[in-house]
């Protein structure tokens, strides 16, 4: 168990006139480095790191990356060196990148097409110099990241039992798909029935959904049938807008409304886009009479980047 798992993130009902039974699981309130799904995943990665004698952690992501911020924080806490390889194309200064700098991470930016080769050469260089680097895939992708969201699913089940409620739908922002893979694995393990709907923030189908399915297969290792996996994996690419990190006035409106009505910060890359997508989906499919859970996957520093752009 990771250290923070002594806590359970809160699930709160939103006071919405339109959606009568809409709840939010506040992963943004995980009590470490502004929380979020990347904190939940990173706790498990660092549990693995702490078992070895690693002196470097290497990962990749843009200057907007919540994952890179959390990993840089956990590395700094341990006095470990952290190397972040990021794409030049998304390297503007943000609150996340400023924190990465504050944590002393070495940030290497290269054209996006060179990221993969740069990771390989950096890992080789560190090993050649006698270091022991640990590599974490971008976004905390991989079975350890998936495990983090199987545990989150367990928390949802526990909440349902305690509060005698059943969520018919679970919505959230889906990026690398690890969060979704963990939730679907949790559902298969528990054998319960509901719709788990990942709202894509960038990727299109079929690739976006295929990546989720690959992660699920990898984690479950042949224990469940292909049909079950296919059946449970719902990845919607209707609400990606103009792509990763691209803002719109509609998303800004959603962010402003959420802050005013629910006191809840959202961001334009992930949670704001997913929340808006969920609202549209609920309306289009007339499912407002069901119990709905939105997972707030974090990204609070991105909310403040957004706030700097907002004008009254
Ligand atoms: C990374 C991220 C996501 C997407 O999670 P994946 O596991 O990569 O699909 C969603 N929301 C926020 C705030 C994130 O930082």
C-alpha cells in the first residue's frame, strides 16, 4: 500500500439543478503535490523505486505535464536526481514547469520526433557513468499505473457499499488511457455492471481505445475474455475539440461555471474538457435520472494557468 492510501479521496454530490444525482470523486485532493491521478500512480512507482538502489528517475512529458511535476517532487523529496525529456513544441512556461524547475529537475527539450531516441541515449549515458536510473513512461503508463486505478475502483465500491448507492455511469478524462484501464480492470475483477466512459482529451479512435485495451490485456494477463474486455471499454472521441491542450470559449465557460457553482477548479486540457463532454453526453442520451460519478483527475496548477488567461 502506498503511503497516501491510508486516506480515501472524497466523493461529493454536486448541487446541480440540471443533474439530480451527479457526484465527483476528488482525486485532485490527494494530499501530495496538488494531487491528481498522477500522484496516485507516482506513489506506486516510487514504492517500486524505494525497493532498489536507484539514484536517478527519468521520465518524459511536456511543460504542462502533471505527471512530470509530481515525479520531480517525489524525486526531490528523496534527494534523487530527476531528468525530464520534453517536446520543444509544448515547452512554454507553466506553473507545472516552474515547479519542476524548483524541484531541481534537469529538463531536456527536443523536437517531439527525437524524444524517444533522447530517452534511450540519456538512459545509456547515465548507466555508462555508473548511475542506476529508473525509467517511468510518460503519464505513469504501465501496469503500476493501471494498478493505481484498480485501487481507486476499490474505493468507489467501498463508498457505494457504505452509502447504499450504485453509480450507473463513471466519467473522466482519458489521455494515455492508464486511468481508464485500471477502472475497467477493477470492474472486471469485481464483476459489476455499469458504464465506464473515458472522454478522450486528444486521441481519436480506433487508436485511443486500442491503447486502453492493450493496457487492460497487459494487466489482466489473459484472465478475462477478449469479448468482456471489448464490451467494457468505452472511449469517446467526440469531445476532443481541436486536440491536446487546445482551449475553447466553451471549455472556458465550463471552467468558470464549475468554479462559481461548485467551487471546483477544472482545467482546459483534461478535467474541463471531460466535464463538458460528460454534460453533452448526458443531454444527448437523456440519462440524467441515473447516478453519475465524475472522477476529478486533478491538474490544479493548470487551472491557475487558465485563470491567468481569463478576463471578466
Ligand atoms: C494525465 C491526466 C489525465 C489522463 O490520465 P491517463 O491515465 O493518462 O488517461 C486526466 N486528467 C488529468 C488532470 C491528468 O493530468
